[in-house]
């Protein structure tokens, strides 16, 4: 297939150039190498607002610049972070949070509870779990500068998990003046209280983002524990060096001109492993859940019969191998509505994707659906190889089924902007796109953004499904794992009926870094505390 040939050609060219020394190393200023961590992110940092959007890049940068009230540890249990303590009333309706002393924003102002209240309110309008808080919220009050209360209408044991979760959108604490920004408008003031400061004046879109150690940050006096524990910083400066070209990134890592590459091409992993100075490891053990997402507002995908027509032809292995290569350790299929390998993953109706593939049946279903050859604008992020590869598979599949596909290539930053456009394609909107979600998020209904059916408040695509929303609410009240599994099966059957998205499989990408750095925390995203130069 063309998309696989393109992928292999790029990887083979890079491998040959590295192996023969024909590829000149990128000219990168080393600066004070011992105190600078040089990182190649998975793509361009287009937005620094981790509440406004769901981009993993925004989330990763946000975790550096901002802090959270609670944090998730390596055992996936929630612990206080900015909070000194948390109390719940006997009836489960009032949560009281006390801030630990010494918290200050980058501008020197103390963190006060009114900042927390404003930040939580803004987050609650955008995040999948924040929206549950928005529904349950009775009152949120800053009692004093270091203590605030959240009073809810019904008990919710998962509130602190929601406030400290790792998946987008994350509930970071901003100064009140910034947090009062409309949640559907990006902030432009990146003042946080986290372990790093973002150097706006050195931000070069598509090239460089720089973070400086926050000398005033006071970490918890505890061992580091993923997003919980002590966030001890050992570098004065972290440089995100954007390198869309895999050959350039591979050469830079080989030549000790960068320290850490977040998403090396799978076909280059064997070459990197042969270098004794480079470690290649799985950092995020939950992986990334791939989906094909539809726009439910406009033709043709406002018609569920049109969406369902694709099911008989979808080959998850083709999508995963295009994105991750042929090594089965790097992907997981079959994938239903939930992250493969997690407790709520199930087989209910899964034969719709695991049975024999039938292109002719898909064509017949599309003809019977009433599809009228409407233009399908499929967005492709060319600077993210795994997403670009999945999108090329989707475009090829749609064309073979009979869709009139217009594949639009763009960078990731442009795509995340365009997919917020709710207008028709003639007015700059979109029809579909491929992306991935944190496997932890898509493992349960509560944080599973693609499952939501809350219309205008849903993730890009904006499906409306009272049935899925009711089942999600039921899951929150489930008393045991058996009840949760039953609800998950019903939700999965609904996905086959209403097709809010099509699951494409679980990606298990590996990261590569030089052995001259140690302390890389595993279990979640790339984190920049505890890391030091050996």
C-alpha cells in the first residue's frame, strides 16, 4: 500500500544515511550541555493552554509550567500535590482542600484559593470529567487564602482523581486573572506555578520551545511518583527541538546532539538499539488508543448509516502496521470501544471488526445509506508520522468504499485549530480525522472523550447520544466491577450502532534516550522532573 511504502522509504533512507555517515548532523547549539536537556517532541507545540485543548503536546508542556492540586502515582492512585490535605464531609457532599504553604506563581505572587476556584471553573467547561463536576456542583467557595470547599449535589469519590488525572484536559492551576479567560479561547499569559517557566520570547513555532527551571518552586519532600511526589528538577533548561524529519532526529540522537527522542519511527528502532549509548524503552505503558473520528454535524457523517458503512471494510491491523510497523509488540488488536488489555475491554459485538473483511458489503451499505457523493474532508497531520500514516489508510479505505475524499495535508497545529470549526466543509470545517487518545483515558467510560454524546459540549465531532450519556452516568454509580463490565458492554454495542468513532487499535510507541541521562519516570507521559545527567 502507498502509505506503507512511503513510511518504509522514509525510514530506509534515514537508516542508510545514518549507517554510512552520509547524513550531516544537524547544526544544534549545545550551550551548557550538562545543565540543558535536549528533547525532540512528537510534534510542534502549537498551543500552551492545556485546558483549552486536548493535544498531548499541550498537556506535556502544561505539566512542566503549571501544577495540579492532586497527582496520580505510578500505582494510579491519587495523592495530594499542591494540596496539603483533603477532607470529605460525612455525607460525601463537601470536599475541603487546603493548600500547602510556599506555593508561588512565576511572577512571585502567592497561589491563593481564588486562583484554584477560577481554574477549576474554567477546566470544568472543557474536560470530560470536569463537565461532570459542572453538573454536580452546588457551590465552590474560597474560605480563606489557603482553604476552599467544593460542595456537590451527590457524592463523587472520583473528584480528586479528576482534578489530578494525567489525560487531557488537565486541571492546572493558573492565576485568577488568567483563569477568567473564556474556556473556549486560548490563554496568552503562561504564568504558572510549576517546576519550569515557559520562555515565550524564545518560542519559535515549528522549531523550538524553551523551558527554564523555576528557582522558586518548592517540591514536595517525597520521592518522585509519576505526577505525584516530589518534582525535583535537575536541569536549568529544557529545550524542545522540533524535528519533523526522522532522519534528522535519528542523526541528532546518534551524534549526542539531543538527549531524548519521544517518538522515533518504529522502523528505526533496531538501529537505535544497536547503539550502546542509547536506551529504547516503553515509557507510557497504557499506550495510545487510535480512533477515526467523524463530524456529526454535517453531511455525510451526520447520518449514522453512512458512518456504519465503513465497519465491514476496516482492517485494524492495516492501520496499526502503517503507523507502528510490523512488530506486534508495538501495537494491540483487536480493539473495541475500550483500551485493549484493561478491565473493561470486552468482546460485545466485536465481530463487526474481527470478522472477515468485506469491501463489497461496505460499498452496498454506503449505497443504501443515501450517501450523495458529498465531499469528505479528511484532515491529515503530516508532521506526526503515526497519525499521518493512519489517515492515509483511512483515505484509501474510504475511496475504495465509494466516498468522495479530499485529503487535506497540514501540520498538527493547523489541524487542532481547524477541527474546532463547527461549520460545513465549504466554510473551513472538516468531515473526519484520525488521532490517538491516552490509553488510560479510554480505559473507562468516565474519562473516555470519544464516547461522549453530549452534543455541543462534546469533543470535536460533537455527537449527541442520550443513550451513551445515560450509560456513562450509570457507570459512575456502579457498585462493583461486574456492574462496570455490564455497562461497558452496553456502551460498546452502542458504538457499533451509532458509530461516534471507529476504533483503530492500540499503539505502544517506544521512546529513545541517551544513557547519559537517568531517572526517566515510567508509566505515563514524558516527564521532566527526576531526570538528571549521569
